[in-house]
């Protein structure tokens, strides 16, 4: 299966970005191992391309299973060229509404799972001197607002792990790409996918707007996952792959506004900030 083209391992491949990337990779002649908690959701893609698509059951919060799958794939395929850490879910709730367990569970999915899978596959990339790691973040990895504090915290953590990793592995020919989508028509806002913390009346107005956006936004998001997959492939194939790739006009606008705000605040307080150094002698 892997004699020609690249070997991709994509988590959360049954829908959304994962499914779009799997279809794009297969169309390009590559081999795809798609993981999902319900691998039967990939049955149609496997049936259409039995020689180049494999579906495997994987919950990215199960560390032992991650190690088992990674070792099995390297043994059978000899390599994984592109790892896409895509599995994830939505979490909406005010900071005060979010429980310890909800926060820990979200970090398991968005940070600890991808970290463990990356560590499991990185040695074979490093030794070969090639490979790509794609970490699906969000525009929320660089900014946040009411209702998304927990979600954005996990994506920010993933981004900083990725930025440090990119600096460490560039010397071995391994690329790291952080993808920062805005609102795309994936299943993240679907009723069975979005997790909502128990509401507190004090935050009904402020966080309620975010809840309404998520609960009523499924199917109306402006972003096209197929176009996102094409953009990701373009970035990976570029001679100079960017560290971060925002996707969607809404993401670009939000990030520009956020960076302008950060720069303005930094300039306003620069004198105070610099004034905390020891006086020179």
C-alpha cells in the first residue's frame, strides 16, 4: 500500500477536516490510515479505496492504545510520513462554569493525546530525516472570548508545544504545521459533538451569546473543509512551510485585529514594562 506516495495517519478522520484531508490524500495517490472512535464511519472510503485506505479504532485519550497503534503502523508500513492530530471537540462554558473534570478531559483530547502520538511517531521521522506533523489548532489558539476560555486554553497549549517542537526538529528535516481554522462546516457545532458546561445565571447574557452561536451555527459556517484540506496540502508541499496557517477570512480578520490590539497595548505600556529592569551601572 505504501510503495508509492506518502503514508498519512489522520486522527478524527471520520468527518470534518479529517475526512476532507483523507479524501484529498487518497486523490493524490497517497495512503491513508484514518482513526476514529467509530472506525465504521470510514467504511465507505475504505470500500472505495481498499488498497490505500485503512480505518482503525482509536480514542486519543487512551495512551496505551496510542502506543500500540503507532508501533503496529511503523512495523507494517515502515513509516508514517504525515501525522495529522485532528481529533477534537467543542467545549462551551464560562470559566467559572467549567469544572475541573471538563477541563482535564479537554486537555486529554487536545493536548496530551496529540503529544503522546507525536512522541510515538517522531523517532522514525527523525531517523529518516523527513516527515510532517500537522496539529489542528484553531483561531482560538491565539485569542479567546467569553465561553471559550477552556477550549482556547487547550489550543494555546498545543500551539506552544508545536512551536517549540518545530524549532527542535527542523534540523532533522521534519516539518511542523499549526493550522488555525475559523468557523468551518465540520461537526464541531453538531448537537452530539458540542459539550456545554452547566449554565450559571450570572453569565447568561455574556456566555449565552456564544452558546447560541454554537447551538444555532451548525451548517451555516462559511469555511469549506475541502478547500481547507487543499490549503494544508499546499502549505506542506511548499519549500518553506509556514509555522502557522490561519484558514478562513474570519480567522484572518480576527487574528489581525487581535495582533493589532496586542501591539497597541504593548506600545502603551512599553515604558512601564522596560522600567522593571535593574538600573545600569
